[in-house]
């Protein structure tokens, strides 16, 4: 990646896992591992986080090196061993360890996972995933954006915020990963889609507006309960699915008052039948949208490519 082409990109995080038929681990072959190690060996990839007023700030030069270090199929099997194994494998430390806080049958602050990551000297990066199960491509029967807005889960979210504040740790947090992708239930398709008369602003598509307001609601609760130790990320996919006007990235954005960093997933093909695209070409497609949205720093929160013959 030529950073002069993407000057606002200040962090990158590899998705180190094999799922379904994908081989996304950096050690999917000796050649893959060698390429990754060679690439991140440069001091351009920074391993120490910098904070100001409890917020992660962009480095003055270079970009942060981080990862999702294979925390299992449910993305929440967090262990010190997996963090250390990834760092030993790539011969480079990471700034944060990325994992999912799945809501399942109740909302809870992930104390054990956060403490485990903190004990390794890394920053916990919590992906708040409002889902009661792992079924993709449809609405969640419990955690709709409207119910979050209506306050149905306020008591649990308030306790989450209190626990986050009590951790006295720097936390990185996102809500609703890859929101413009309809594989997740928080996508606009399942929360009003392109209708504009069922909720809020009659000139704004209800699906995106509900997500935006649900995210704002969660951040407001956290701030009102002392959780000022959180850096908030807004995480989109490089391409919207479906590719329609009501699903545009900008429509979901909670705004600069709420969000500290922009985040994006940039994946190459994950199955051998998929057409190959260069990482830089994908980023070139989405980068203009992100910089029009905000002047906040950008993190490539997930990237990877399968290695299938």
C-alpha cells in the first residue's frame, strides 16, 4: 500500500482466521507468511498506541499494526496464547486485539476478554454485535435498531457503560460492523430499507436512520455513565450490498460529534470462484467516500484474501 495515495489511513488490522471455505490466515502457505512478515517488518508499521484525553490518536507518521488473532468461529474465544502466537508468527507486535462482544441472549460487558487482552499489553478492541445468533442474511428477532432506540435495552446498556468506565482501560469500540452489508441484521434492509415515512426524517431512508440513531443512543448512554475511556469507530464494508441509494455509507454515519475513527473492511476474494481484485484497487473505490464523510483518521479494520488453487 502506497500511503501517499491514502494519507488518512492510519491503522491496519489483518483478519487472521479461516472460516467457511476461506484461507485468510497469514500462514495459509509459506509464501503468504513470508510476504506478510516482509511487509510489516518495516518501522512504518507502528506497535505502540498513542492517546490524548483517553482517545486513540493517529500516529504522527506510519500506521498502527493490529489484528484479529484467530479468536475462534464465534470471534470471542480470547486467550493470551492466541495473541502471543500471532505476534510470534509474524515477528511483529500488534497495537490492538479485535474481538466480538456478541449479545446473544443478554447484553454484557466482556470483562474476561478485555482483561485478558489488557494483560498482554494490547488495547482491547470490542466489536459490539447486536445479534442473538449467527444466522446471516435476515433480521434479528430480538435486537432491532428500533428497540434499541426505544430504550428496550437501556438497563443492560447502562450497566455495560458502567462496567466499561470501571475498567479504567483505554477501550476501542465499534457498534454494528460492516453496517452497509446485508449479511448482518443491523443493515438497513432489515430495519426499514428505503422507506422514509415509518421513522424520523421523511427525507432520510428509515433503515440507515435507525442504525444511526441506535448508535448515537448507545454512545450517549456510555458518555452519560462516565465511559469516557472509549474511542468510537464507525465500521463499513468497502462495497455496499445491496448497491442501492438507501444503503450508501454516508446515510449510516452518526456524525463527528460521536465518532472518533472511520473503519473499513477491505477483503480480496474469499472463495476461488470470486474475481480477483487488488487491495489498492478496492481501497481506491471506497477511500473517496470516506474522506467526503469526515476528516477523521481511517483504520482498515479487517482485510485479508483467500489462498485457494
